[in-house]
């Protein structure tokens, strides 16, 4: 697996097809922030008194007086209960909206990156959004299933972790924390690859999970490396995103340090302006970041699949080793094959003289022609013999008047 190629190709894809930034923005809606802010009232008096040279704004003092009156007459708890219930409803509604938008965003990122790898030259928002709706319910069902699964696993692991921590007086955390981190990373990769399998290869929910599991376990080392690269890189980028918060808090802190009402109000106004600009910049950068991560996970899935297919190519057949020849052993002559005999049913003369280990057979017409030629040759020879005998007799007779010698 070429990690550099995955990272560079993901950036080229996102930079060339900027429509993916919109789906990156949608994908980031389902992510929870990790920063929490808070403030206390220690060292301040809501009655307008001062602590050192610092004075609270008038609206804070009014809020403090109202809070004290509500706490004294018992209406505070009724109001707090209503506020808590309203916050729960609002948070659930925001979670549902975020889940829907995140599902569309992740689906569009996978589908867009997959199409680019398959040869698509131009991506449009309308086409990607329409394709995202095709896989929406499957990916949404998988996300809900993943949430439930993570909650159940966390609840099951909670008691053994607490028990081991208590029994080892906290020393067990040295083992527990790395194990929990590794399990969290594995679950994260499983979720990412499952979404890619569902959208890219058009699989069902459980078929996508099985496909992702087989791909991860079959390429555990390379997948672990690319996971560490993407996760650690994401943490570093998010840390850089959080640094400008200091610029937002600086005017407010300077105003409170100055202590005057005008300085505090000015600090709050300037800090609020910086906060608004910071939020806009973070939204823009987060859209690019999540678009890049969606493309990178898709390319990592395809690279792991390609590596698995390469590993499944059949190895060349192993040729048998030649036998070891003993130099002292006498050479063994090859066996001589016996010449095949002519069938008994064939007439004599039906086969030509054998050449080597084979015999030549003649057809009936050829045999008849050979017999006719032999008869003609014999007849010609007989005529020549008779003609020669007559010549000999003529030359051997004596002339007329001469007597032949009598035999003894």
C-alpha cells in the first residue's frame, strides 16, 4: 500500500472537485466538538461590590440578583427542570438533524471519490446529492447501528475497567488505556470502511460490515499505518484550528484585567467579533478537512482491496526436482520396443517390408495391380526365352548335304 500516493491523490481529488467541500461541510455536522468552556463566579459579588479593581457589567449583576431571588423562593428548581427538559429536546433535535446531514455528506464524499477513481471527469452537486439519497437509508441504518454498538460495548467494558483499576490501584490503566485506544481506532476504521463498502460497492449493511472486517483483518499492518497517519494528522490539524481561540479570549481578558466598565464592554465586543470570524473560518476549514478525510478513507479502502487481490493471485507451479544421477552407477539402456506384428487376418504380401518399427499395408486394388504387373513381366520373360531358343536351334543346324556327327 502506497501511503504517499493515497494522501496526495486525496488532496488532488478534493482540490480539483471543490463540490466535495459542500459534502465535507455536511459530513462535519455529525461530529461532536471536544472543547468545553466555562466560567465561575468566584471572587465576584453580584451586589455590585468589587474584588480588587474588577467590576462586573450591569447585566451580570442583574442576572445574579434574579438568580438569588429564584433560589430563595423555590421557583429556581421548577425553572431549572423546564430548562433542562427543553435543552434535552433541543439537543435530540440537533442530533437527528446532524445525523441526517452527516449521512448525506459522507455518502456524497464516498460516491464522488469512487466515481473519480472510475474515470469521471466532472462532479456536480445535483448528481452526487441524488446518488447520496439512493444509499441514504442504508448508511443511516448503519450509523444508528454503529451508535448502538459503541454504546453497548462501552457499557460492557466499563465495569471490568473500573474493577481492574481499583484492584491494581490505578496501575492497570497503563495497560487499559493503550488497549482502549487500539479498540477505538479499530472501530473507527471498521465504520469508515463499512460506509465505503455500502456506497462504493453497493452492498447491504451487514454485507458491508463483513466486507470491511475481511479487508481490515487481511491487511492489518498497512491499514493500521494509514489509520495512524490519518488520525494523528487530524488531531494535529484540529489542534492548530483551536489555537486562534486565544485571540478571541485575549480582548475579553484584557478588559477584565483593566477593570473599568468601558474596558470590559470593549473587550466583550471585540472578542465577540473575533469569535464570529473564527467560527466562519473554522466552518470553512472543517469542510475541506472532512472532504479530504472522506476521500482518503475511500482511497485507502480501494488500495487495501487492490492489495488483497494481488495476494490472491495464484503462485506459479512448482516444478519437480530432477533426479539425482549417481556418477558411479552404470547407465541403463533404454528398453527396445518390439516391432508390431501384422494381423493374422491379413493375406500374405499385404504388408510391405518393415521399415524400422512400422509396417506398410496395401489396399486390394494395389495388390491386384502388382499381381497384374508380375504376370505381364512373367509372360514377357517367357516369350523372350522361346524366341532365344529358336535362334539357337537355327544357328546350330548344319548346312544342306552335311551329315550331323553321330554321337559316341
